């Protein structure tokens, strides 16, 4: 798929980029892999991990900067859009900044990709975009809608856009597993609510979902991987069996359970062996055989939520994952 092609990743120095870059370089043969991000220190640190990799390029820029995006897109075949303001409390207290990056940045990227002839674009989304209750989720829902509509907006151009959506990424910077590991020796783990559940997906699975989308997409699809759930009380017990669990209350904008497909999406959602696809309701695309392929329509009212999920991660599976990934948990 990427053989002799140029791929650009926005926000490429984040957790996703740190997994996407080595996996893509190893599994495919891209001509060039461009990291587009605004933090020079993170780029410098990342470059040290690949001292002899001639295919890797670093490009300082912000998705808010339309002109810089146009320059970065010269000769690019594929784009993975990972740049976003993602921390829920940060978005609540800095709403204008969140909108500038997540919505205006998406608009800039769509225009640049169309005008520069990029072939395919996959944007990373979040469970919080499904029935959003916080600003971050609302901006990502708007971003998802923009990327879906971009397939019509592109007109006679060949650029195609799709979205991948997943929940809690295990072990990524700022996530719950490295946080609990960092404080477990204190003997107390803070939990917002004893009923809380979360989807569990690894960075590697997130990268594979992006690859799947780039291979399969016709334009306008939202891809949702089938993954297990876990109760946060169980996760805390596995990470720190001897620690006390203290309930501290739900934070502003936080949900009890993660939802990736809402009942309203069930009318245009199709199921596949390892994933779901939410097809676009506009332009009759949800009835397009090329987009449906071998999918099976989910029942009306279907909801894919972490509390009603049919697949659950066991204590043993989580412990095995922690042991296998201990060196990189919270690092990327």
C-alpha cells in the first residue's frame, strides 16, 4: 500500500506517531514518512530513535497554519491526521484553542489535501465524538463530519477521506495505566466512579486500524475496531492489588462509559469480523455496495458501549500486557 509512496502524519510526535512510524517503516516500504508537528523538542527526541533512517523527515508546523500545511503537502500521497487538543479538562478551560486546532485545523487540512492532490486521508477520532458531553468530543464530532463531507467537497479531485474511532489507548502518555503505576506505591488509587468502564485498545491495534481504513475506504466511512472492555476497579486492582481504591467523583465532561457507536448511527452501521463501519448518511452513500462490501447491517438501536460490550479483558490478559510492555508504558 505504501510502497514507494510519501506518507505524512500530523501530530506525529504523539503516542500514535511513535507506534505508527516504526510499524509502517518495518511492514511497508514508503518512499518517505513525514512527521508534521509543532514541538521541535519532541521532534528532536523522536529523531534520536531513528538515527540512520533516511526515509524519515521532520516538518515543524501547526494544523492551524494553512500556508504551512500547503507547503508540507507537496508530493504527499497519504495523510494520517493525528493532531488534536485531546485532554478533556484542557479543552473545557481553553475552548477557543480546542476549536482552533480540532475544527479549524481539520478544515485547513481538508483544503490542503484536496488542492495538493493527496490520494487518501484518514483522521483519528475518539469515542467522545459519539453522543458528546464535553467540548473535546463536540469538536471531534464536528471534525468527523468535516472529513466525511470532504469527499463531496473535493468535487472532481480524487482525494478521499475516512475516519477511525477508538477509545482508551493502553499505556499511552497521560492515560490511566501509567498514572496508576506511577502512584501505586502511595497505597491509594483515585477512581472517579466505581461503575466506570473503558474500552481497551493497544497503540499497535490503533495503527492496524488505520492501515485497514486506508486499504478498504471508498470515502466517508468511520471505522470502529472490536475491542474488549474493562471495569476501572478491576484495572486498578490488577495494577496495584494492595492499594486502597478511593472514589473521588467524576471530572467535568467525563462519561461513566465509553461509547463508539450510538443508537442514531445504527441505521447506517455495518458489522464485519473484526470491526464496524458507520457509513455516511449523506448523498445516499450508506446504500453504496462499494462501501458496504460484505458487511451485515446491525440491528436498529444498536449501541457499541464499553458497559454493554460482549467482550471483556481478563485480569490475566491485562497483567500479561503490562509485563510485555512495561518499558514503554507512559513513555510514548
